[in-house]
C-alpha cells in the first residue's frame, strides 16, 4: 500500500503549475489574467468526460423514477459544492428537500468553518448515510478533487454494500482515481491539471466540479419533466421575483394576459404546471391535476393531449 505522501505526489492537482510560478511578482491585472487563462482550460476538460456525465445522469434519472434520492458526499470545497447544488433544487424545481441532499464531512457547521480531521474518517461517512436510511434505489455521488478523500471513499464503499449505484467526481486522471477509490459505478474525471496556487483545489477543481454538478442535476430534472422546453415550470413561489417569473411563464406558455395568469396561479395554489394545463384546456384545477398525473408530470404532454 502506498503512503499518503506517495499518493499525493502522484496527483496532478497537487503539482506545481509552471505557468504561474511567478504569480507572486505579478501585478493585480497580471494575476487575474493568469487565473483567467487557467480557468479557460476547465470547460474543455469537462467536455472530454461528457459520456461519463451522461452515464451518471442515467443512474440518477432511474433512481428518481424509482422514488430514490441523489445524495452528494464530500469534504471541504467539494462537500460545500454538493450542499449548494442540493439546496437549490427545491426552489428551482419544486422538489422535496429529501430528493437531492448534500452531506459534508463534519456536518452542517463545516459549511462555514473547517472541521479538522473530519475528511480523514470513513466511519463518519457511513454514520451519515445510515442516518438517512440509505436504500438501494438511492444514488450516492462522491465529490473529491484528489479521488482519495477517506470520507468519500468510505461513503461509496458503504453505499455499494447497501446496493446503491455510485458516482465519483474527481479532477485527477481516471486510471489513478479508480485505484484510489474502487467503489464507483461511474467515474467522472475531468483532468484540469495543476492549480494556479499549488494544491488549492477550490479553484479549477472546484469550478469543474460545479460544472459537472450543474449538468447532473439539471439534466436529471429535465428528464423527469421539470421543464417545458428550457423553462422551469415547477418552481416554488417563495419570493416576489419568483411570483412574477411564474406569471410570465403562464402568460408566455399559456398564451394568456397578466391578469389571467395571476387568476390561474391563484386558482392553482401557485402551482405553475397546473395553471398551464388549466390555461391550455380551459378546465378546473381538479381536471388539470388529473391530466398532469396521466402525463406523469410532463406538462407539455398534459397541455397537448386532447383526450
């Protein structure tokens, strides 16, 4: 078994970036130019692993159809990114808070303050997942720039033992990552190279992970009918901006006036999909709900079906 020193030495994310070795002698404008140049490499790296991202989406979509959940697991920056992505699903797509969850090593407090040593304990990951009553129809997605974080490795090992599909997102090369964590069904490994500041994986690695998470959650929501075209039609009307956005959606897709959109949303208790079906068929809230149920929540189908 290799030592931790040897593991870290093999990681590109821990290497010294030859393009930024003089960053401490650069002006403010030169520094941000160097950082921008490095960031430009990230999207191309993610583009190289789109087949793997799509495979992850298929796992998540199947889990959602079966009533399962998507659970992100990570430490530090990676953990925070998972929590952020999960927390944005209910207001954006009207999901139950349990449907997509993010767990970070060290618990909720670690979102704001580092919890030293938590990432080195795989037993904490198992305990965290046990507290969620993990089931085989759930998907566990580990986030770790290095590919070796014990908390994440432990999470995926436990998930596998329960029978869950597993995903690992890392920013090191897949052949190395599969040896460091041999517990994933799908590996997503955009190789972003050395960080501008050596080992600071909140930078390019964090950006790459955020891009991949956006793809996984967004594509999965589209696949279960949370959009009409590219419009989010399951948003929750939790503030004034979202109320106005909902009215605009009903006006645009339902072909009605502002006042009529307001009336329909009120009658539908703020449920945009129901309001749209009511507009399309000039029907009651109850009939609209039945049409939506028959279309498995796909509002386009419910609006276009004539019978």
